[in-house]
């Protein structure tokens, strides 16, 4: 399935804009979808996307509960809740992508440094990185890097830049 979350959100907004009041003359306002089949397809694709990409958490349960409410009584407010949940998942994906990017950057730097250090010095640097006190860790890292020659630091920086350029 080539559907991505941004497409589902965009399509959901189109569907939301197609919700219109049904002037059936009842005591309270009722609404209908301009294209009910499009809504059903969107709902199925959204559920499938969430099931395939996320754990079945509280938001998944809420999403399915809101779909059940909409099946009984379409309202723009309930449909907005579906879109809010999809936007929440989209934010989670973006946050995870940023986290992976940060970890990849750290791995890149560590691999570049590893090639220039002996095993004991590299292990001590890894130990420093595990330090919870960031201020102390920063100072210790600076001390370790200052103990390297300028040629070694230049080599490390060159490796990082060349790897980033790939």
C-alpha cells in the first residue's frame, strides 16, 4: 500500500469539507458525507495504516470508537477528532525520524573518531558519552579531543564531512 499518513490527512480534510447538513426537519442537526464511499475507503485505509505502523494504543482505540460514532451519526466535530488523531501519529513519525537522524549523526561521528583512536581511548570516550551529567561529559570529551593531535582531528573532521556528502 502506497498510502502515507500525510495523504490520509489531506484526503480526510477533503472529506471533512464535503460534510454537509441534512435538512431533514428533525429536532437536531444531522449531517451527511457528499461521497460516503470515499469516506469508507478512507476509514479503512486509515485503520490499516495505523495497524501496520503503530501499536494498538489508546489513540487507536479512540479512532475506532469515533468511527463507530460517525457510522451512527455523522458530525464535523467527531470527524475532526479523527483528523487530530492522525495528526498526532504524523507528529510521532516526524519525532521518530528526527531521533533516528540524531542517532545516525552520533554513529557517524563515533565511527569517524573510532578510526583514529586506539581501542582503550575509544572505550573511554564511549563511557564518557554515557555520563548523565551533560556538563561534565562535555568537559571530559573536550579533554579527550584536546589530547589528540591536530592531524587526527583534521582526519576525523574530513571523514565526517565526506560521509555527510554521500
